[in-house]
């Protein structure tokens, strides 16, 4: 007869490690929980240090209220929190973290140290834990008011889970995403993120619109900000504000979608559906909108305690919230900037008082791209009808100069184009290389080099031969519009690129260029072809249909000037017929 095990109580250590499976999925999960605790502490400055993709170290330091020495050991145990006491607190929750399991779960799968000091204490106190086992006793340590938590050797005692982690670069990307979301949620706090010895982000606190937009630009990019509408709508007890990108800035992925509810980042299905509905007639299939939006409402109107990671919520008036979001965004996009600033009627009441505070792009003129009405399906239909109108002479001239009209993009590497009665197959990589080489040559010959400073300098790691090539050819590279600073024998900092190469990943093509220069020394005249060749391979964004059309227009004169045979081949009817013989 088969015997079954008896019921028994799990050890506290094993229970914490099981709970860690819900809370600690990867290093980014740890950072999220620690940052939320810092926000709840009332911090004004938060510093994050990471090493090894967060596996070796995650350190979060804040200047918040700190933890009393008598509560430090208790704070590391399960179901211990200072943020709620009864069910009524849970129903009107305003804090970020409240479950009381984060620190216990994190410390159960890492070697952790917490140092904290309250404002009225003479010194801080330190406590160290390794896999739920206290190491030593609570001891005093010099520390400014606030808390520092270090998490080292994540998953050191659960190697099976550690094997599921991705590469250091991938984990770093997830850490940066968590940092961005938290930094966007609180413009009133100074944030900094350091990866090893490199400062990745240093963000200053600001309450005015310009300061907020500066942070949005630092975290989301200047191109995003240049294509956004600053909106603010308000109805009874609900306020929506932030930035929405115009449909012409639609993306192939959802990497620029940030939505915050009462300061908490969420990925809720109802919210996503409302936003998709607002954009549904404005985007092509497979394209995604970009936005940074903030929804503020009474805590009693929403339940945030429905998902372990607190990403999903439940609204008490779900239909009203959905219609408010979709209607507000549709109205803003239909009318552009003016609609986002005018008083709303019916059930959407726009607050003119708050408009003077934040939304109105006041104090400066908006960029042209942000001041245009948003194109919709009606506009696209009208544009299509124009195809049947007589072609103007200017358009005819452009068509004659162009290498052809784009029919399709093949495998992301080729363009199928029609030029007159001919079909051309164009190699995108070679086409870009040809364009880069020609423009760099013209700029160099005319002595007019247009450069593009980088918003955030890029640090590149170099081999010995690459660094030697940089020292030998640094002046010639700088003459083409690059600004590269030496950071020691194994690294360099790229601060400026030629404007033509602004869409290229400098961290990819510069090491490749330096490797070629180290192996095959070249003269000054041959530098430009090498730069163009490696830069073309490092374009870091897919080409849109408009980009491909523009590329063919710019290549037309070059194809006539040169033979052009290495850029494209002509597809003849006889060649195609042979494929089916």
C-alpha cells in the first residue's frame, strides 16, 4: 500500500524562497521593489548602482525617513510592513509597496545588507543577511539619514533559477526599463543610475513643464518629444495628463509605452484597449503608439491588489474610465495641440486652471511636428485620390531623379522597385554605403562637416589593437565629425558623430572600423569608404516605407553619376521565366 507524506509546516527559509518565485523573477524585479520602498520613504534623492547585470550587485540608496533600529530585523521578515494596518488602509492605498514580502523574498535568495538611519538617530545601523540567515548582529555604522540596501550574488543558493537568467546585456536592459518607469513616475525626485564606473542616467528633479520634458527627452529620446502632444483632461475626480506621440511616430514595438496610475506603473488590459481604440483608425497594422501618460483618481476607485506584481488593476467604474481615456485621446489627436488645450464640454471637463500650470507648452513655441494636426484615415484616403490627379512638374522631376518607386521590401535587406518599365532589385546595405560614402566625401572636400552631439555619450570597450588604431588614426577620424575621448587603454567615450551617421550604432561600427584599420593600414583617402561601409552595417533602426522612398530619391543622381551596377540588379522578364522552367 502506497504511503503518503504527512502534512507539515514549511520552514521559514523555504517559504521565503517559494514566495521569491513570485516577487523575484530577475534582477529587475529586485530593483523595482527597492525603488518602490524608496519612493514610499519620502526620498528626494535616489541613487542606483548595479554590477554584472544586477546579479553581482544592486544597491539602492535614498535619503528618506529611514528605518528605526528596532524594526530593521522585523522589516526583513514576511508579512511585515509599515504601510497598512487594516482592511480600510488596503481599500484606499496610496503607497507603492504594501505586501510585506519583498525584502524577505529578496534576502532569501541573495546576500544582502541594509544600513539605515532615521532623522533623529545619532548613527545608522547595519544588518546583513545571506539566504534568510542573519550574519552577525545589528551593529552601528556611519550613514546619512535614509536607507541603503545592497543585494549581492542574486540566486547564489538557487543555482537552477540563476541558469534561467539571460546575458548581462539583456538583464541590464530590463534594469534600465524599470529605472526609466520609476524615474518617469516622479519628476520631483533626483535619480541617478550607475553601471559599474559609468553613469548611465543623472536626472534632476523639476516641477515645471520644461523640466518634466527635459526628463522625458533624456529617457525617451528627443525624437519622441518632438512628435508629441502635451495633453491634460479632467472630469469629476479623474485627471489624465502627459504626452502622446502623433501617429507618424508609430513604432514597430511597444518600447515607448508608459502609463501610470496614481504614480504606479501599470500594464492593464482595459487601459491598453482604450488607447488602441483611440489610435485604431490612425495606425497601420503592426504599428504601435508611443506615450507617457498619467491617470490620477481617488484610491478608493481602484483596486491595485489583484496581481502579485501589481501591474494589473481593477477599476470600480471600468466603463467610465475606458471611455474617458479613449475619448480624451481621440479629441486631442483630432484637433492637435489646440484641442488638448481648450475647455472640454459634455462629460469631459477640462480644467483651464491646471492648463496654466502644466499642459500648455507655455513659455516656448512647440516644434513644428508637435503643432500639426494628426493625420487620420480620411487624410490618407484624400492623399490616395491625389494619385489619380495630373502629376505636377515638380513631382515629375523628382520621379525622374529617383532610382524608382518602392514596390516592396524583401527580407529587410532588399527593395523591389519599379523605374519606368523596368524592375530593379536594390541592396539596402550597399545603397546606404554608397550614400554615406558620397556625402562624407562631398562634406570633406568642401570642408563643411556637420556633426551631431549625442544626448548620452556612448562608452565602447576596445581591444589593444583597436585602441592602438584609435591613437594612430584619431585625427583623421575626428576630421570626419567624430568626437572620441580616450578612457584608458581599454575604453573610449563617443560624444559626437557626423550628422549623416546619427542613426548608426557607434558601439557597433567604431570597433569594427578600428579593427580593420589595425589589420590593414590605409591612407587618408581610403578612410571614408571604410567608415561608410561599417556605418551602413550598423544602422540601428528598421527603415519605414517613407525612408525607403527617400533613399531611392537620393540614390538616383548617384546611380547616374556612377555605374550603379553594384547597388542594384535589373530583373528581366526572361530571367523570371527561367525560374519556372
